[in-house]
């Protein structure tokens, strides 16, 4: 089995997927985890939710191991990769779980909180966000995932695009075929096809 030949960069390998309610954070964590289970890894998932179901912060902890199961919560300062569906959430998670060697993949499209919409709060510029993320990580990839998802006809596909980008990063042995195997369990026809397109767009985004 491939997992026997593949040595994890660290064991457990700690991944955080973060965003806000309504972005498909939980689905992304399930899809990625199922891909890894099919590869023979042992997976532990922990999730935290903000005050509101839609619009509140959502964070999924995924711990990947070849040896056994671990606590569902990644210790502070121990994330290996952060996949952010919302850019400010990337900064918040990095502040607690990041370290100088962490890798970050962040969607560029903001989801403005109510305070920003009403003018009570300011949302940092894209350049300010980029500088902060670069200072807090070993390597950063900014991905226009929401724009690409809208181009496919559905912004919720942002989550699948981000998972495709992570697969292309090559830190774990997951490929397009692994994604197809997982998605074929629940989707068929046009829905399956559009998700495959989204995953492929994510992989291509990391090549540019």
C-alpha cells in the first residue's frame, strides 16, 4: 500500500481547514479525510464552530498518521498546513496554531462580518493580508478560488478548489483519482463533473 512507502513529513501531520459558516468547511474536511483514509492513513477530525451557523468562524482539525489516532484538537503552534477559505480566518488561525515552518493556502475573497458592512470595523486590504500571512508562515499561496468557483457557476465550489490546490502541494500522496473515488460515492452526472472541474482548477492554481 502506498502509505507504507510514503513517509509523512511529521506524524501526526496536522492540517487545519478554516473559514466561516456557509463556505463548506466541514464538507472539505470530510472529502480530504476520506481521500486519506482510502490511502491507508489513520485520521482524527476535530471541529469548532463560531457563534452562528452561517457567518461564524469554522475550523476543522485533521490529524493524519501512519501510527494511530490522536487527540482531535491540534495543539497550539503545531499546525503543519492551514487551508483558509477566508483570508482573515487564516491570520486568526496562524496566530494560535502557526509556527515558522507552517504552509498556508488562502482563498483571496473576503467574507465581510457585520461590523465591516455597517462601517463600524475596517477590513484590511489584500496587500495587508498578504504581508501578514507571509510574516507568519514559511510559504504562502494566495488562490482566487471564489472567483474560479463563480466561473463554474457556484461559489460553494471554493472549498473543492482549495482541496485541489492542497493535493497539488504534494505534502501527502493524494491525486485526482483519489478525489474521484470519494466523490463517486455520493455524486453522479453533472454534479460529479463540476466537482471534478473544481478540483482540477485548484491543482492548476498551484502551478501558476
